[in-house]
C-alpha cells in the first residue's frame, strides 16, 4: 500500500480530538505521551512529536474544525469550545481510512490485512479543508479521464464529500459559474489562493443534494422514487447491517428472503450497487428499474457466453 505521508498530520489531529473527547482534561506531559503512543501504532517514525508540534496542531484544529483546545494550569488540556460546524468537519476527518496511515515499519501492520483498492491521494486534504472553511479559491490541474486531457481549474470549494473510499470537492467552477464535483484523486498541482475570498452560498443546502441519492452523482431532475428490492436471506442479512441508503426499511422477511423499501433518486451509481448483488436481487418496483437491471444483465450474459471455439478451448484447459 502506498503510504500517504501528507495525511499523517491529519491523523495526529484526529487523535488529539479523540483523546480529549474521551478523557476530558489531560495533564500536559501525559497528553504528549498518549498522542505519541497512538502514533507509534501507526508508524514509529511519527511517534516523536513535541509539545510545540501539538500546540501548532491545536491552532490548526481550531482553524480547520472549529474546535478550541485550551490548557488548565492544574488539570491540563481540554476542549474549551466548538463552533456550529465542528461536528461536520470532525466527521470528515473521522472518515479517513486508518489503513492509509499505517506504515510498512509499523508493528501493527503485520496484524492487519488491508483493502488493496485504496485511492491515491495526490493533494493535501488539509489544505482543501482549510480552503472550504475559509472560503478561499483553490486552483489545480484536473484529469478529465473520459476525454483523456488535463485542464486547469479555479474553483470556489463549498463542500467536501466522501463516497466509496474517494474524496470529492463540491464547488463552483469559475470558468462557467456552474456547480461541479471534482475527485481529489484526479487533482494535481493544488494551490490555495489566500488572497481571494468568495461568498459562500448561504441559501444553498448542498448536503441535501445527496440525501436522496446513492454515491456521488445526483441528478436533481430525476424524481425521488419508491424502490422495492427483494434479496435472499444471506444478502438480506448483510444489507440489514450495512444499508444501501438512510431511507432503507424492511417491509417483509421470512426464512428465505428479505424485502426492503427505499426512497431515493435512481442514479447510475445506485444501479451499479444493485448489480453488485445480482446473484440474489429481484427488483419489485419501479418497473423501469427492473427493466434496466434486466437489460444490463442480459447484455452482460451475451458478452460472456461461450462460443464454439472458446467452449472447446475452455474444455481443453480443464
């Protein structure tokens, strides 16, 4: 796994917040030890941060996440104040995959089998978060994969979203004034224009754009529909522990199957997710989704069927 060293300071800040939330007041020397012990689990090379380093982190935590850390002369460090957005920014950082931080020299590495599909982080996430919070324009080169070209972008970042192990920026593209979504793993040469401050869209509830969709893509013109999906008992058990969407409810269940109801917009991301359990899923409603899944599976079966020459080769190999 590629070690994403740019993210280590973020993990240290996450550790600071978690320790203070859990323990309340922590004496200064004990707090430095606690943080270094946590970092040692991740990578021994990052387990020697000083009190001065932590104090710099306190300032960054306040700037990025709206969480103020103070020190009581008798009791030690504690969380003194949170602004209205602190929970949101804290949840973003909490969504980082801990396996992104664990180095090859870590004593913890040999006990953990990571997911091999780990997105590459090519830019400084903390710089992006800071730009979002402070309403500062970001510039970057962006890889348009479908077109096979790289273009330069200036964007007013409004929001950061995580979806399926990837991080995205939702913001206004200055070239045409349109709101767009940019994947961080396709960005390079990121810089923050600290001299340019934009006005946040106070009348726009950006998180609501995704509440009724699965994944990152949202088609505001698509209606929110009632979706009914039936799975066998095994897949149903998995989906009860990791729901497809916040609206998911169980409407019927027996020893052989589980039926779920959801309310959301039907996007390509959602269809791909349904197909991931095609071994058991049956789309009961709406009809057009059932037909769409049928057509995709029928085309896949046609592409993968054995022809006479291939059939003979397969038999020879087995």
